[in-house]
C-alpha cells in the first residue's frame, strides 16, 4: 500500500509539474519572465552578450562547444590545484591527472560518473566551485539544446534558433536556482547536512574507540544533483547515505525532482509548437517505456535472489534485500533507481550490482534506449525527438507518402541527421566495450568473472556513453584506462548527439510549414505513440540485444528460471 500511495503522489505532483512548470518554462524561453532581470542584465554585460541578437545553428553550436571546452579546462584545473585552494579542512591532495580529466568531463557533460569516493577525494571548494557549478550549467546546456530544436519545429523560414548564452542564463537563474533554493531548505529541515565546519571527530571514552564522520555542504548539492539529472553526490554511498537522503520524504522528493523538468519539458514542447497534444504524445511514449521497465524491476527484486537460492537460502522474505536501503525497502529502492537510470541522473539509493540479473537489465534498458524515458534535463526531449523523426520516416515509407512531422517535411538531410544522432551512442558504447573486454587493462578492473563481470564493463561504458553516471559497483574503474576511455565515451555521448540536433534545428527552422491534409499521418494519436515506442524498442534491441544476452540474460537463465 505504501508503494502504491507513493506512486499516486508522484503521479499527481508530476501532473502539476507538467502543466505549471511546463507553462512557466514557455514564459522563460519566450522572454516573458522578467522577475529576475536585475540579475540577468548584469550577466549579459559581463559576458559581452547582446540578448536581442539571435544565432544561426552554426554560431549556436560554436558557442556551446567553446563554453563546454572552457568549463572542462577550468574544472580540471580546480581539481588539480585542490591542495592549494581554500575550504579544504581535511587537507586533501590534488586529484590525479587521469581522474581529474574523467571527473571534469563527467560533470561538464551532465554525466556525473564518479570514479572516486567524494568524502575522501574532493575538498569543499572542489565540491562547491568545480562540481556544483557544473551541476547547474550542464543541465542548462541540455535545456538550451532542447529549446533550440523546439524552435526549429516552431519557426518558418528562419535563419536563427535563438541565443545560446541567453538560453543558458535564463535556464539557470529562472528555473534551476529558484527551485534548488526552496528544496534545499526542505532537505535541511529533514536532516540533510549543510556545513563548512569540517569532519566531526568523536571519541568514545568508554570503549576507547574514535571515529571521524565526514561532513560537507550537502543539501545544496543534493537538490541540484536531482533536479538537474546530474547524480554526482558528495558521498560514495550517494542516495543511500543518511546525510544526503535522510528520510522517506526526501527519498520521494528526490524522485520528484529528477523527473520534474524532463516531464514538464514535453508540455513546453507542445505549447511552443502550437499543439499540447504533440507534447502529450511524446510524454505518453516515455511513460509506457518507463512503466514497463519499472514493472520488470519491481517483479524481479520482490522475488528471491537466484544466486542466494542456488546457495541454499530458500526462504527470502521481502524479496532481494541484498544491497537495498532498509529504510526504503525493495520497492522504494527500485523506484528510486529506475527513475534515476531512466532520467540519466545516475544517483542511486541501493547497490545496482546487487540487483538480480533481470533487475539489472531493467536498469540498463533505459540507457540502452538512449536515456529518453523521460531522459535527462533537455537531453531526453531532444533525443526522443530524433526517434520521432525516424518514426515518421518509417511511417511515411509504410503509406507511400513524404513523411512530415509538426508540419515540416522530413527529407533525406533530416533523416540522416536524426539517424546519426540515434546511432552515435550505440556505436561508441559497443566499440569501447569490445576493446575493454579484449585487453587486460579493461578486464583487470573487474571484481567478478563470467556474465556478471561482462555486465559490469558493459554497464560502465553504457552509463558513460549515455551521460547517466550510475554504475555496477563491481568494477574498480579508477584506472588510467577507464578514466581516459570513459572521458572519451562521455564526450562522444554528449556532443555526438548535440551537434546533429542543432544542425537539424537549423534545417527545420529554415523550412516552410506544410498544411495538413487528409493523408497526413497524425503524430498526436495513440497509433503514433505505439509506433514510436516500437521503433525505440526495435532500435535498442537491434543494437544491444547481443550484449545483453552475454550479460544479464545468460546469467538469469543459468539459474534455470525467468522470474
């Protein structure tokens, strides 16, 4: 009953967010929200930006890439000089070069993959200035790209798709900062730690035992970690740590935060293209896939652990409790982790490596589909729109008509750009996985052998290639090989999709709108939703089924049962 009530509360809150937050974001990106103009205008002057001057897709892309490159270099430098910077009460040394590279790329690409334990690696200054700053600007970049592709569909005969600097600034100050400030206060009130006082040292005189308890400014980072679908927590235990996630309320609020903006952006999309039904169709496809994998994971984890059964532990009341957070139970832990992996957040409140094979498969599935159910902030929407273009192209072939989407003809150039954006992630992940399982530098970091070991390697590269950040804990990835290769994986997974999306935005914005006719294939109907879901599943199956077969499926069937 508790799980059912939690789901109902989340559905109600997300429905409100879809309508209210979605409409508010329309006002923000159409320039109708001005209540923080006293903050906004000085930022434009400091950046040397004319907010009234829009950019074509080439300049928009160049601005994004330059901004991201500078962000990577600055974050890398802060981590490398950490020992010389203030707010380092533990006197932590500089972060090693390969790890600093991986971490800088990770936070700038909104992946937040962590090959380190935050409490023993990052100073307060690094957490606040290097990492938390990127927790704000990296989702803002994702939102900017999503708004650019929406403008591409909404505009006619336009050479411009907006101004990158304006879109990022308005995303941060009008959306991310206000929501984060309010919810950070709630998290502090619930017991999340927020201090610069350094670790607490406790000495038990009775037993003669001492203990050092790490602390940090956690609540402020925790909220933007979820809201921006970042996932990088100050502690190695992430959402299972009571300082990050102290109560059942913060657990539910964390799920709400990480789903809120990706869900609301579908309403923003519908309003800006002139049809809320179109946004509803995209959200329906996301929901069907999300609900399906949630059901698989809950069913798998509420059953017995097949490895424990094979070891002679026949009675397992409560299901697979191994690796779960006892405060939240199996269902609460699974809901958190599924929501996290399906939104490219990557924060977890239970150990993914301890899930059953089918439960682990459900975690992988959202990433294998491109992190679009509902995906990360901005990235989920612009990636599923690529799948929608492929879908209308296939639908056009089926009925013998030139495909159209939102009044724009989908021709060879658009299909090529969409196909490139859809396929760049699977190709990158599969190639890097093949390299990792073929050389000692890749296999030497795995703590398990057989299908589980393969799953750990595959999951790591799939997570980084999708800018997710979650991990199977059975891989010691803080090596030069995995730090360097993982950084490359994250860069391609982020910008290998963004560049085609922005090019597509420019092509679509320049097109005229084609009036709908009796033969137009409608894209706001259940039929289109079903076709879109089918295309997404088909692409995911064709690209990743062999890899999944070598990992979780063969591991599950080796125990002689499906559930």
